[in-house]
C-alpha cells in the first residue's frame, strides 16, 4: 500500500496510526514506522523498441491495481520512461505490487499493454523495466498484430489545394479525416484526423490477425459523401508482437479552379446595389457545390474540392449570380456551361487557372 500524504503526516505527528490510505486503529501488527516506505522506478520499451522508435505511442498510462491510492496524474509523455531516466512513483509500504502500463496514441487509444511486478524494499527505490506488446492479445496466447501508418499527398498543381487538417478545423475546404479500409471491406476499420499520420507522424491500425493484409486509405471531409484523395491498396505483412511501418501516398480525387467575374457597369459594387455574389458548380449526379456570400469586388474566388475522379477530368457548369441587398434579388448573372476539373489541378494564382464570367 502506498502511504498518502495525509497518512504520512499523521504518522509523523503520532496523532493516529494509518493503514494504507485510511485512518484506522491497527492493533494486530505494528504499522511500519515513519520513513520505512520505498519507491518504484518504472521504465518501458515496446517489443524491445524505444519511444523514439515507436512514434505512435504519445503517452503512457501507469496504474498499480493492488494499491488503493490511485496514481495522480497517471498519464505521462512516453519519453519519461526512457532509460537512463525513469518514472518514479513514491511512498509504498514494503511488499509486492503489480504495475500495469498502457501505451496511448495521439487519439488516446490503447495500442500497447504490459505489466510487471515490483517488490518494494523499505528506504529504497526498486527499478522495474516493462516491455509492452501490441494490445488485445487473443485467448490462444498469440498476440494480434498492428501496423504503423503514415501518409503524404502527390504534389498538387497550384497552391489552392484542400488542406489536411485536424477534425476541429473550420476551413470549409478541409480534409479532416482519413479512413482505413482493410482487405477490401466497404466499411472503414478506423478513422483518424488527417494530420495524425501526416509526414513523419504515424497512427496505429486496429489489431489484426498476423499475416498479410490489404490496406487502403481515403482522405475526406467529415459530413461529405465523397473522398478528396485516396491511396492504392497496399499489401502489408504484419507479424505478431513485431509492428511494421507502412507509408502511403494519396492521389487526388478532386481538383479546383478560380472564378472571376466582371460587371456590365463600373459602379456595381458601390452605387450599383450589388451586396454579394453566389458562385456554384453543378455536375452529373448532383456533384459540385455552391459558395454564397462572396463580396462584390472579389478578384478571384478559388474552388478547391470539385470531384474529378477521372484522369481526363470532369465537366461542370458554372453559374455566378450577383445579388442586391435583402430580399436579395438577382441583379446580374452569368454562366460558363463547360468547365473541366482535373484531379490534382487547382487555382495557382495566375490567370491560366481562372474562369472569367461576364455578368449581364
């Protein structure tokens, strides 16, 4: 039992004897005298690898189930338990304690587990090293397997591509999610924030049976029914207790373009009464989208996420409506009946990637 701070103070003041973490008489055996408790120093590895070699583990949770006093805080940066430094838990009555460790990824998911027994000796700090293994071992004793995944995107043409963001980002053109599909399934096995595995970062798959699996990723915006980019299926061989790493490259499934417009009168944005502009693309099967409320004098309105899944591009019709103030009548309008959007090509800030629409 670990001596809590109140119990320790009680011992030092000799006002009351304490057993564990509660005040009570202890008449049948003497309570250990003050300063006879010990400490546990914990270090950890992951299937023999360090924290730097296991980048998906961001934090490690530490628990001692047979100690009635919870550790608080009990979650620490992974590097805290890397030798030569160790995490030290203080003030344990001499005896044996089970130490349980849980490795957590950036989403707080339990991906590694391990445990060991520490025998505390009075007035000493005992060290224990625990080698964690992938979570969710099966009952037959064969550990399920995991893989570490990272990703990047083929370089877009133009700088106005949808950004890869976290799920709480407000950008209306963002890719905030990545879905993992395993072995050709049509339902995702797990989803991640788009930034979680970007570049040098890695995420962990759910536990899978050891062997070769087909893995495919789709990047999308939560709430929309189409992907912005996807990878080819990749065969990955995963061994029990020996996680492998696999990087992916997303190919764009969307493209974009800039839209400019001109008015038939020079004062449309001042005394001409135009308050805002709506710009919309429409394509087959309801594809496309509209952005309302562009300011009247906007030079170029960039569109970043028009579905363009075919290599040759997808054709949309474009409409631009200039509106007056409430009740927002259409004062001027124009169209472009055939605009081709090519995957991976976006507005780049030049006139070459702009559709100009005269309003009448």
